[in-house]
C-alpha cells in the first residue's frame, strides 16, 4: 500500500479529536445519534438549483418514505439511491448531500430510499424494500414526470450491497428492467473470513470489529450469511446483470471482495468498470467536503450513466 492520502489522515485525526466512540461500544440507537452528528459536522450546505420533494411509496411492508431530487425541469431518467450505514445507520437527511451530488452530476432524477433498518428489521427487510420501491418506480415513472427507459440503481457500502441484490432479484423475477448498477465499495460477501483477521491499520474507517457489529445486527441466523440476496457473490449465476461501475478505496476491508465480485461479473459476461482510489478509506464518497475524490467519483458515475 502506498500510504494514506492526506485527506484520509485529516479525517481520521478529526474523528480522534472529536472523541468519536468505537462503534462496537454503542447500541444501535446511540450509534445513529453519533453517525448523524458526524455527518452534520462534516457537511456544509451545498448549492442546489433543483427541486426536492418527499413522497410515500406503497410496498408490501407498508408505505416507505423516499426523497426525490430533480436537478432540472427536463430531467426524465431515474437513479435510485440506497444509502450506506451497515443496514443499521443512515436516513434521508444524512443522504441529502450525496443525493444532491448525484443529481447535479448525472442530471438524472435521484430517488433516495428510506428502507427499514436493522436490528428492528433484519434481513431481508431492507433488500425487499429496495426491490419493491424499484419495481414501483419502474411501473409508475409518470407519477414523478420520469421515464423508465434507463432506470439505474446506486448505493454505497451496505446500500451498494442492496443495489447489487436488487439487480439479482430483478433478474430472478423477470423485472423490473435496470439499465445500470453503480456500486460504491459494496459489501458482496457477508461470509468473508477476511473480516476476522484484516489489519485495522489497512481499513481504519471500517474495521473488522465494525463489520461484525453491522453483520450481527443485520442477520437473524448464520444461514443468512450465505443467502444470495445478502451475499451477491454467492449467487448461482451472475450472467445477464446490468453493466456495473464499482468504486473502491485502497484502505478498505471491502476492496478485496469488491475486486472478486468484479472479476466474477466479468467472467460471466457482464460489462464492468472498476475505479479504485489510492490512499482513501471507506466512506469517502458521502463526504464531498472532506474528499475531493467524492466529486471525481460522481463524474465517473455520470459518464457511466450517459454511455450507450
């Protein structure tokens, strides 16, 4: 490894200075409070010239909240965004900045999804919510003045896991049609033994203890670790999935399995673009005021979604 990027070092030093506690020492409720506090302190009010509105979407579990970002009046294509947070943390307010960034860079209508969180709602609640929201918008794009011609899904971390699994569900269930999958440092294998001995200094923003904390709150039983809609790399067949853009960070416990997923997609004929950021740590994309690479990654996403 070539050493941490100065912006990664500054972020980690800031976390230490603010006395942000270890995730494993917190309850889910307290972790959410800390997570929201960190997000608020590290993000500024961004320039935004589009429109934003909240909406409730009917899914089998009940109505789900979504937030819709329309960057310009003639925007018509849909990009569904599933926030990260280990299936336990995150909400629409915390996803505001990356949602605006995605909408501004891509010119597409971004729909941020407030899926159910664990441990109150364990696997497969979140992935079911994300699938059925995607299905509803594919069938009802006119409700927000969109088309479903090129609907794509996007997520970061656990949200990227959900995006990948939504694509698998859509393939297995013959719909909805998804044109692209944007996977930002996705969890692709919950059964990965790499978690047990990965050096913390090589993944300082997401340690093995953090991963176990998230996974233990997400799953109900050990069999879930190998479920194809929890660990997409374990699915029987990955052929005929949407083209994938996979974005990774060098100092991230997930990068090895991200690369393995990219390799398997390629072997089964899926078009894959893999972009890695040297010196960066897990979580950089959602902090555009901290990491210049967040904006660069958004540009890659825009290019991917505009390609034929």
